[in-house]
């Protein structure tokens, strides 16, 4: 008689399914928060990295972080690339304020310069910590999640690029001569001829 009694089945099923439903709901909330936050951070860091790379270049183009726009200046007393770390943070924060997720969590911004052999690269990284709307500490889930996005931009410097390309060409010729390799210029020319023949440009 007791084996046929199914009066408590709904309670047992609810007890088993409820944690799974909560986890699915929390996952959906995280995805809904992650996508807009990442898109906004990507936009703001890319703008900051590009603006600082332009300022460090050899043009007369500057970026005004107050008006959030580029401008031309031929003033020799106007210094380029000053306080790039603080200015890039200002650009990121201003861009983030114009979005809908400006008040959800703490925002930190980092600025870096990497000198490669033939170019210089600006990197701006932004991290936003968001407090979860659902407390999942009972299963060991953290109360905050950090979203980190990095954007890079190359500094446009014509003189440095030409000089570095010359150094690279000389280094390639040195390696080619030292190790008895074929002339890289011949290989490039041969590859270009093959591509042209393939595309029927000849």
C-alpha cells in the first residue's frame, strides 16, 4: 500500500529540480550581462588605444578627451603623447558613461606600450567587476565576476617604419648569407609571379 502512494512525488521532484532551475537562471543572467559589458568595454578601449597611438605618431593629429574628438594642430609647442595613461583612462570612463552599464561595478583601466622591432603598439586594458544579482556562494561561486577586455593600436610613424624596414631587410640579407639561404627578395618576387599567374593578371 505504501509502495503505491505517490503523494510526495511532487515535493521530491521539486527539491531535485529547483537547484538546477536556479543555476540555469543564473547562467542566463550572466550571459545577458556579459555580452553588453564586453561590447561596451571593447568599444571604449579601442577608442582609447587608437587615440593614444595617433597622438604618439608623426602626424599633427591630436585627440581632445574633453570633447571626445580629434583635431589638427600645427603648434610646435603642443606636446604629443603627454599623460597617456591618465588620458586613456579618461577616454574609457567617458565612453563607458555614455552607455547603459556605467554604474554596474568597479572599472579599472591599464595602459601599456610595447616596442616591437618594426613598430610600437599601444595596449589599453579595462576590467569591470560586476556583483552577481544572485547569491551562489552556497555552491562556491564568487560574488563578483571580472570582465577584462584589451585593445591594441599601432603607432603610425613613417620615418621609424622606413628605418626599421631597412634594418629588417639588412638582417634578412645577413641571415641569408650566413646560412646559405636563397635570397629572400627572389623568393618574394617568385611568389608574386606565381600569384599573378594564378590570378591571370599576366
